[in-house]
C-alpha cells in the first residue's frame, strides 16, 4: 500500500513536471517594413509635395538596420537579427508592389508580452570595421557599392531623388548618403504585442517626408542637394535622428 | 502473392547503346577529379563556386577546350573567344560584336576578367545570375552562334576527344550523358579562373607597397574615389565602380540618352528585364580593371576612347527621370581629365593569374 502511494506520487510529480515544461510556448514574429510619404505609399519616381512649390521624388531609399531586439514586460531582451538591409528602391518600384512590405520572419520567439522594439539605423562600430570582402556574396554587407573606402565606413543609408518645380521648370538631383560611426543611432519604440503560440506582425512604417524635417520646416535640398561629406555630418545626422519621429510601429 | 513475387523481380537491365544516339561507353576512362583551389587576390571577395559545380582541374580543362572551340557555333566558325579574346582582356575591341552570319549584336562584348567574382547580375542588364546560366545563351542566340544545343551536344558526342574530357570532368558513363548543362558548367569553371589584377600598378601601390603613384596618378585617384574633402573636386566614379573590381553591384542610368518618359529609348537595359520604369535605361557598371584594353565603351560601344567617356561624365550626361544623381556636371579641367585616365592606366595588368590555364589549347 505504502509502495503504491509512493509510486502514484512519483508518477503524478513526473507528469506535473512534464506538463509544465511541455507547455512552454513559442510563436513567430514578422517584421514588416513599409515606406510612405505622408499618408501615401512611397513609390519610386512618383512625385510628392515638398516645400515652396517643389515636388520631390525618390529613386533610392535603402538603409541598414542592426541589433534588432524586443524587450518584454520583465525587462528581458530577445534578439531578432544582427543586420538587415531595408531596400525600398528594389521593392517599391510600382504602386502595387509598394503595398507589400519588406518582411523578415523570426520563428521560435518565446511567449511573452513585449513592450518595446529597439533597432539601430546603420552599423555598430565593430561591424563598421569590417569590409565587403569579409562576407559571402548573399550577405548585403558584401556589396562594394554599400561601402565607402575613403571613409572606411559602410554607407548606412542612401536617399536619392529629384526636386522638381513645375513653375520654375527645373529638376535638381539630390543625394544623401549617411555613414561613419558618428551617424550611428539607436531607437526604441513602444510596443504592445503578446506572443503565445501565434504569429504576430510588427508593422514598421517609415515616413520619408518626416525624414527631411528640420524643426517645423524641411531640409533645404534646393540650396544643398547633395551630401556625401564626412566633414559635414550635420544633414546626415538630422536625417538619421528623424527616424525617431518618422517611424510608426503597429 | 503472385503480384508480390512479380514486384520482387529486378527490372530488366536496359542497354543504353540500343537507344542512345551516338552511344559510346566511357567507363574505361578514369574519373578522378582533382580539386582546384584559387589563391585569391588581396581585398577580393571570396570566389564562390556553386555546390553542384566545384572547381576541378578536369572541369577547367574541359571548359577551356570548349571556350576556344568553334564547335559550339552552327557553322563552326566562331567560339566564345571570338568575342572574348585574352589579348583584349576577354573582349573583342568592337562597339558591337559580330555573329556567325555577319550581323551585329545589340550590345558590346563585356570583359570576362574576374567574372567569377560578379555575383549580382551578368550581361549589361543582369538577366542571369550565374555563369552556368549565362553560358547556355550564346549558343542558341540567333545572332551570336545561331545554333541549337541539340546539334552542339551531338557534335560533342561524336568528337574524338570531348567524350573523354566530359568523362574526366563529370564522371559520365557514356556519351549519351553529355548535356548542355555539363558543357555550361565546364565553361563556367574555366571562366572562374580568368583572374587578373595582381600585377597592376594599382595593386603594387596599394597592397604591395612596392611602387608609388606619380603626382598625376595620385590626383586621378583622388578624383576617382571622392575622398570627402568638400573643397576638392570629385569625379564621383567610385559610387558605381567600387571595390577591388572597380565594378557596380547595381544598375544605373548614367545619362547616355535624353528621355522624358523612356518611350524613345532604343535599349531599355535593366528595364527590359524587370519592366519597371525605375529601371529603364539602367546598365551594369562594368569592371574598370584593364579598361584601357577593353574599348570601345558603354553598352553599345558608342565611345571610342576614355577621353570621350570622361567628357560625357564631365558634361553631366543627358536628362532622364531616373538618371543617377551622381551624374552631374563635374567641372573637371583638362589636367583633371588627363589625371583620371592616367590613374585608370594603373589598373592595367596584361598578365593572368593562371596564364597557361586561360590560354588557347587548340
């Protein structure tokens, strides 16, 4: 009798342990990056209102995000990815394709309530010491056109396009390439997502109009249409820091 | 029970000689491929071969024979080397290549120098990604070889030498197993070892520290790379011609043709592949290694000299909605333009890393 009771206890305890460990759930997260200009999807070569009668279009919009992680309600960090290239000039080539986000999927994310997402625009100092030949061809960090030898830095973000004024009849090409460690910035955005044996979408929208905001006005592209100058990082820092307000998370 | 017994019988052995055209058994030929390891040049990306087509001595040898053999063209008058000559950094010195019927191709022959390191689109419009895919196309192109792979494979099967080379490279058992895919793989292996640049003055200055730039070469180099000095003039070249191959990873419209809406473009370039407006008139920025040997220049060979090329870029090019924003009037002086050319000459290296292996074996 005593042995039966002990046996039953052991079996029950074992079952309880197995049940509790087997109930540890995981889910998946999709990070979906969308490009907009104000309220409209951003489409390459489409014109949008800028300032003072100027219209702006984009022919290039791409940037690295790095060290992407979530933070749960307990303050624990879940790393998602080291480096990804967000390449809107490859994706947003038509109005139809601009409706489809650039997505990255991350399975096996521990169930929790996640309260924030953090990512950096650009590459951290350690990664920025590497060079394209350190990577295999499928890695975007192997692309030589995304590395600037004279700066000894990757190009963190590239924005290019044209400023057109129908009244003035001119068409000014503009270009902003950011890079160097001084321009690296990290942003944390609030989140309200629960993972529990499900698939969760985190939609990250980047408003390209906001990227060029300077106070209550916008960057004077007409006066200074290009910046690829390590001695003059101010415009590049402005664009990068504007990710704090240009990004909407849903 | 009878069904089970039947199903346990071995299938009757089929003799391929009874149904394979041009059949010849090759199993008495030794198949023992030897791996070929490339000793990479400094600062070059790793040379990656596809998992199903690793470099072997025998594969390269077969590819070398095929590359220089006119057997792949319909009338056996042209080989790959007809448009890709080692004496001209594997180009042909023509604005547009000429096919076996004397007709011009649409575009200029691109250099195959260091082509194995080009992982982001082959041809001027990037319509294929791998060398294995690329090698299939010229054979059946109506202007180039104007042949069919059916005929080309048949010619290879009855040849006195090629069946043995295919056996040694890929371990086929009989001539019926010679395919266009294996031929393309062999050519791709050969192309992957067309490597040059280590003996250029540029490499000796930058990597070996055994030579120094002249003042004018240095000035040309500074113009080429945009060193970030706002007070200094820049030619912006390395925005597109970057890395140690001085080549583009992407496609760009460099303002060759004036257009308001792309409707008048003769050659759509990348846009002809994707169909997207943003890609119209965009082309690959080719390697500038040995550029002094690979004229005429641009996808249609419109510029006979580097002087014309630099004058084009200095002018800012022609208007186009998607013209790259780095293409704008540069304000270069005559000395600046000369310096750029003098710098580009430092990228010349007439030697090959594997000179015997890339030469004509016939």
